[in-house]
């Protein structure tokens, strides 16, 4: 069964009905096994502020920010009773076998799992949860990455343009062409329809403006 890495953007964690919205989206992933990854949001912003004040350095700040994702992992597990926190492929498979949904600890996975020939992520603020989710998609390997955001996917935008505009992190263009599939959903949308835009592979990596259920 195909595996879909679903990255929950950090900007979404202030939605009062985030659990209901995620439940609705996950119900649309018929025929796929979802693997949830938390974004950083305010938890990672605290580390950014610490880095500014204490001059922690890129390596220390990078790993502290990744560890801060654990707070959001726990929140997802509270909001979605059918989820379980996991740290490896084996533990995720055990959760899927029980018809539940794994929430992957990015820190545990990044520090314990082999890179499967994929270059290690640099320790930099250019690498945030977008690139972490992409790296996990490649090393797992999974069949697609779905980015849950607070905005619609801009029309006819390349990943490079999305990065330059701050919609995704600066390092994601380095990984984008290798992804087997990339989709985008504005989970904050007031329409409640959870429309998902498909982004094509290739050197241009342009949006096809194709929308529909996940």
C-alpha cells in the first residue's frame, strides 16, 4: 500500500479545530498509509529566539529546533486518538497493522536511521520541517509528500519561487526533484473541502493547478 508522508505545518497548530480538519483530510487518503510529521511553528520559534540571544551556533540550534518538534508530536497524538508516536519504520508498520496512524518523531528518526544513500541534511536554519519531511520521504522511502499549509499553493510557482517567497524553506529545492510526488493542501481554508494541489516532478517543478481530494 502506498505511503504518504503528511507534514502538518507549524502555522496550523493554533487552529481550534485542527483535529477535526486533520481527521477529514486523512479520511480522503483512501488506499494510502499516512505518516504524520510535525512542523515547528512557535516551538521552533522559541529556539530561534534562543539562538539570537545566546548565539548557539547553527549546529546546536538546528538540533534543538528538531527536538522542539516533539512538543507538536505530542499535541497531534492528543488531538487524534487514533495516532501513535513512532521512531522507526518497524514501529510505524506495527501501528499501521493495527489500523492506526503513526506520528513520526523526526529527531529519533534522523539520529537513528540510515540515510539510504541520500545526503545528510545540513545543520542550518535553511533546513526546517519542509526539508526534514522531504528527506524522510526519500529515505523511508515513501510514495509522496503532502505539505499541509495555511495558504493556497500560488499558481504556476516553482519550488525555487516558493522558497524565495518564504512558502517553503530554502533547502527544499535541493530535494524536490528527487521526490516521487509532492502535493500541497491549505488546511486553514474556510471552505472545509481540503482541496489538494499537485506539484509535478522535473526541473521546472511547476504546479499543474490540479486540485481535488487527497
